[in-house]
């Protein structure tokens, strides 16, 4: 007796759009997940709808996916992500919007990111903003990143160190050299990476000092960067 398998259901844009319009949260979540099987233009349009869904988890998922799918229409992505950055009631979604703006390198969003940074004390949101500014590669971000080095939160501070390296402004070298004796080894480790990225004689001198750091992880990583 031969076995028969059930026919595989193929999702369509229309079926998922209808599912996304239901009152059932679990169905809407499944629609966002299933949208990955659609052509990118159709998936993008569904994510635009999901990004303003009443459910936080659905908005977060959609906004996060726009960081890659949004390449298809950067102007629309800028509009929806900027709105979520400034107006979403949940910090997780705001942080995801900052991440996606950075991933898409939407430099037009720099002023909004700067405003958002100064309008919150939430470290996770600030962390995402500072990391995004490094990804943007916007030269005007140098001042804000330098300011973020003074953050009382070590993770925000470490993100700023990394973003200064990503930005590539040689003026960052002298600022980072002031941190090679920081008591937090993770700060020193990130400094070594950024100095290596920035390059130059002063950066090399700092790296040579960090190659003898008392914490083995820092010393070994720096020696690899110098080799």
C-alpha cells in the first residue's frame, strides 16, 4: 500500500495579508514568519504593515527584518523605521529600528538618531543608536560618539569605541589612547580593535602597549592584530 503525503500549502501574498489582518495574534505572528517564503517585494510590503501591528512582538520582528529586506525601497524603509524610532511605545522596537537604520546605512536618519539618543536614559536603546551610527559611517557622528564615551553604562561606552573605529576618523586615535589603561578589560579589548582599524603610528604605539596587557585575552588579541 503506497503512502500519500498531504499536499504542501503554498503561502501567497494575498493569503498572508488576510492573515495579518485577523484579530488572532498567533496567526499574525505566523504570517510574518511565513512571509520569508515570498518574493522580496511582497515580503517588504507585508513587513510595512506588520511594523505598525498592535502587538509588540510582531512589530519587533517586522522592524528587525526590515534591516535587510528594506534595501528594496530605502525611502519607504526610512519613513517607517524613523516613525518606529521616535514613536513606538516599546523600547525593544525602538532599538530594533535603530539597528535596522544602521544596517541599511540610511545616513539621512542621523539627526533623528541623535535626537533619540538625547531623549532617553534607556541603555539598550542608547546602545543600539551608538552602534547604528558606526554602521551609518556618517562623519557628523564623531561628536556624538565622543560624547557617548562618557556614558555611565559600560556597554554603551564599548559600542562608542567600536563605532569610532568604524567611522574611520583619525582624530579618534588620541581619544581612544586615553582609554588604554581603563580598568575594564573589555573596554581595552575594544580599544585595541578600533586602534587597529584606524591605523597610523600613534595607534600602533597604543597597540604595542596593549599587547602587554595584564589580561591575557586583551594581550593575545592585540598581538594578533599587530602580526
